[in-house]
């Protein structure tokens, strides 16, 4: 961790010691890092006898239902005053959806997105960190931590690095993982939970979807549309990361574009092996990381998909 982050880290440690009640929030469309960092910090604060409310203003995908402590996370909230709010893994307040309206007390912003707007009263934003879970662990290790809290954080780190495979994996990631393992975390068990737990019915849907993928060999772009009926089906459960990972396994695929149809828009997810898809998403009104990002396409006409693909192609070409 770089030197300039240490003063902010001490400020947060002091806030944890002094304050009594905490709200912990993260972004809509919660992923493994959002859930892992929320559970990790909630669990640790509870062991310190703090009053804790964890709140994510969205459906919690079924893949997270087996995580210890997941029942702590509320998806509905009534206003309660808290001394401080932890905002985790979110570049800005808008990413929190409804949860953004309930922030109270000192805002502690912990994140690794390069486009974080530093909205907190204290900001611990480290773009070189693999995950928010990694930052949270390195903060909490100054407090007594139990295996459950560390397991949740390991889950977050493992999912945000694609199992130590994405470009965001670095020396700090392995060092943190080693420190985590020393708490008795079961690496294999968590890896199976993150990467080998697609329900049978969901796998059948993935196979169906994969029959209709497209490639643009000029810019090594693979793209695919997830229609509304798939997105809303009981078996699909919003869990598109395994699908994105499968598409990225294609040798010719440098960049993946997945159009996820919602009632009023397409949510467009991008992944790339070497291009900066964070910059592309920002150019198109969204945000994210260098190798994983997303934006909303509000025009649902078929021509809008072709237009968007052309824009992405141009932006990819411009990066050479
Ligand atoms: Mn993250």
C-alpha cells in the first residue's frame, strides 16, 4: 500500500474505534466484491460490538445465498440514523441506487475504481488494488478478525480477479491472499463457490445463449445479446459473470460485449484481455475498470445495438 493512503487508513481505524453505529452500503447489480466487502466489514464490526446495518438496494443474486452472514444484508431499508456510513466498491453515490438516499454520519469511501469521485469525508481509494475486499482486509487486519469475515473478503478478492487471472492481479493481491489464508480460509471451497457453482438450469440457458454469439475478427470483438425473457427467467438469476468468462475463453476474443436487455434499456457489459474498456464505457456514459466495465444503452431499437457496436469498434481501433 502506498504511503499517502496510510493517514486515511488511520482516520478510518479511529472512526471504527470511536463510532457506535454504522450503515454499510454497496452498488446495485452487486457482484462478489460488493457482497464480499460488505459481509467482511459487517462481520468485523459486529464482533467489535458495533451496531451494523448492511444495505444493498437491489436483488441479491442466488449465487451469494450460501455465504455466511448473507442474511445480514437488507435489500429494503427504513431510515435509521447512524454515526458513519461505509460506501464500498462504488465510484460514486449514483451507483448505490436507492441506498444513496440513506447515507448518514461520516462517509467512509473505500474503493478501487480509477474513476472514483472521492465523495467521502474520508476516502480510501486505491486503483492498484485488485478489489475493494483487498483494501478492506488490509484495513481490518488491525482488528481481531474471524474466519467468516476473512472468508467473505477472500470471496470478493477471488471473484474480482477471476481467480488470480485478470490483469488487476499483482504482488499485493497474492500477499493479501496469503495473509487471508492464515486465518484458516479454505481456498478450494471458496473457489468452487465462486467459479464452479452454476445451477444446472442456468447452465442450460448459457448453452442456449452461446448458440447465438457473433465475432468481428477485424477488432477481435465477440458480442452477444441476452434477451429480456432470459434476463427475467427464474433460472438465469442475473448472473452474467460466468457467461462473460466463457466468452473471454475464446482464443480470438480480445474484447467481449454483452447486451443485457432490461425493460427500459440494455445494460452493456464489457470485458477485455488487453484493451482499456473502462475508457470505452466512460465515453459511452458508463464506467468501470480497465478490463471490466459497463454502461447503459437507453435506446432499445435494433439499430442502436449496431450503432453501439460500431462506436465500440471505432474506440477500440483508436486505442492502437
Ligand atoms: Mn470491485
